[in-house]
C-alpha cells in the first residue's frame, strides 16, 4: 500500500489507484483505463498521471506498456519482493509485446537501471523467467525471449492446464481452497515461480479467485 502524507497530486492519484488495486477493482492481469480516461477522471495533465503510474510501477503494482494501457501486476497488499516485482514487470513486457518472441533482452546493466534494482535481483528475476520457460539463455549470448513455439509450450501454461484438469475431474471441488504454491510445485513437479504464474493464469480465466488470506479458491467447474 502506498502511504499517505502531505501528498502531491500524483501521489494522491497513485494512492487512490493503489487502494482500488488492493480492493480488487482492478485485478492482476487486467489493464487500467486509458491515460485519457484517467486524466479526465482525476482532472490532471498527462505528465501528472504519468508520474503517478511510474510510482505504482516502482511499487511493483503496474507494468507500463508503450501505446497501451498499464497492466495490473498485483494487488496493493501482495506486491511481493523486489525480485518478484522485476520478474512480473519483465513478464508483462513480454506478454505486452515490448520484447517480441525470439528477441534479445536488454543487458543486465540496462535492466538494473530500468527497474532500479541490483544486479543480483535482476539475475534472480531472469532465472525465475527461465524457470517459466519465458526466457532462454544461450551460451555466450544475452538472454532471449523464448521463440514463437506457441503459448501451449510454456511450462506455466502446461501447469495451469493440469490444475484445471484436476478441477474438472473433481480433485479440487467448487469452493475448495487450493494447496499452497510449494505443495502444488511438488505435486506437478515444477518450480514455485511456475506455479505462481499458472495460478495467475487461472485467476485471469475466472477459474479460481484469491481469498482475503491470499490463497486461491475454485470458482468455476466446467
């Protein structure tokens, strides 16, 4: 949550949007309204709004996308560690097309500057994305976005499909709270970042929802 004090206009806007993200008005994976709509809503200039959105991006709540509405990454009370924030923002940039399939990612130094993070944090975030199958590392070369082999080949989407199958088969019934990420990782033989991304995908699809305690509950059974 962004703390209030004697706030400037952009900090006040950031605080209000942060509260709406926390309350679920804007859910992870969903875009915010367009910049023009937000400027009209708050009665501010584009630069003021841009500063507010950058503040939210710095807290790991949003991914800013050129020419597109910002993408919500997490609720305000669960933005996660800096490592998780950098990984989510990079992932959102890949999904949003900032880094196309097969393209080379910026250098670690460039990513450090962009995300205001240490080299160790950037490297750990990149390793999380490698575990998801979103980023690949080739000997002697910079990391690249995984080639356009189809989303179904990504580890987290395969895991999401397996969890969904288990929901449909009755392993996890309607209203049931899913096991934690570590338990699911052991069940499906994947890393914790892969499980987290799979659960985010199922949440965006409306199959599960996040409870007030942060766990995921089944909301749809086909």
